[in-house]
C-alpha cells in the first residue's frame, strides 16, 4: 500500500482556514499500514461534540464557516478529512480504496477519539460513511442532521449521479476545485477554488477522488450492498432525533430525504427543510445550516 502525504506547504495561507491541525493514526486492517487522519478539533474537549463529515472531492475546508458559530454556541467541533482527502494521507493505488476500508478507517478513528453524545452533520460520502458509523455505534450519537446524501443498497441511481460518474472516470485531469464550484449555487472565489485544489498537488494524489464514484453501491453487483442493508436495519430502529436539510438545487440527491424520513423513527415529526443551494450546500448556506444545527441541538434532549 503506497501512502502519499500532501506537503504542509500546500496548505499555507488558505482563505478562511486557519485552524490548528490535529492528527490521529489508524492501521489498515488488511496490510497493517499506518495511515494518518487529520481533523479540525475546536472548542472545549468536554463540550457536546458536533461531527461534520465531508464528501468528495471536498475536505474539512468545506466546514470552515461552521466552526466559529458552533464553538460560540458551546460545542466542540470535529471535522475530519477522509483518507484520500484534505490533510489526511492519500493512497497511490485506486484499488486500495474500498467502501468497507473507509468505514473501518473512520470507525477506528471514531473509537480512538472516543466521541459520545455526537450531533452528526453529514453530506455526500460523509453520509455514506457517517451513517455506517451511526449503525455501528448508535450509542455514540445523540442526533443526526442529514443533507444531500443517503445509504444506497443497489436499487439504482439518479441521472445526475450517472452524469457525474461518467465525468469522474473520463476527465483527463481531475479539477477538484472547479468540481466543487460547479456543485454550488454561488460562484466560489479563485482563492476558495485553490483551497479545494490544495490537497492534490499532482494527479497521483487524486486516486481516492476518482475512485469514490465507482464505489457507490447503485447496482446489486456493487460491493457493500449487504453491509448497507444491515446498516439500514439498525437505522430503522434509531429513535433519536433525525433532521433532513437537503438542498433545492442538487440533481444528484434531490428527493433523497424521503427515504430517511419514512424509514428512520427519529425523523418522524421533525421540522425537515429544503435549503437553497447546490450539491455542496455548505458553501451556499453556511450561516443557515450552522443555526439549524445549533437550534436542533438545543431543542432536543
């Protein structure tokens, strides 16, 4: 397993991102390879934690505007970079990235962090992985806020996802920053686009970003269908508060909130909302989403 580490110099002077780095090490179960996972970790260590999980090809930079308001409201804010993204280690071979490996890496990270009473906010692959963490450790989570994501079990995909899958596998140079920009309703600044490019100084660092779309279990033949079905069994008994806040302009996940509201008991009777924004709604509605998380955490036991 070849491990790549983005030079620290790539992350100097990023627009709006001045957080101290926090690193943990996990070991790949199959190979024993040590892997370094980075996260933002702001606020008092004993404060109620908010876990912010990103998807692809973004990283914890996506949540830079959430940290201040959430910490000011009395929370500990933890926003990890998935393996292959941000300041976390990358793997040189696409085949080394699998859905189940991602779940295991983040499971090991979560247990090592020993977070409990978690308010989870998840989007994109942050949900595909984050909801698996909820299913594996339901006792650690107090409430869920779910946006533009899901837990697919091989029953098909949307035209928007199919288009994204084709683009991700055929584009010769993978422009992470421009991809995020295309997935927002507002136009990102050149400095923001550059920050999304920062983790990937060369194409070799982008194998995880390229591999992720192929791992989404949208057909019965995909890996992780059985594991996601098992996770749904747990989620269908999860009666702690669950709120959806999908956006109004995401062709990939539009309508995905319906299954969550229908199947997870904790979603019943909640004030689910549709937020103005694109796929990366964190860039379009950071203030609204931060307030939503704060109010949801205050209003629930």
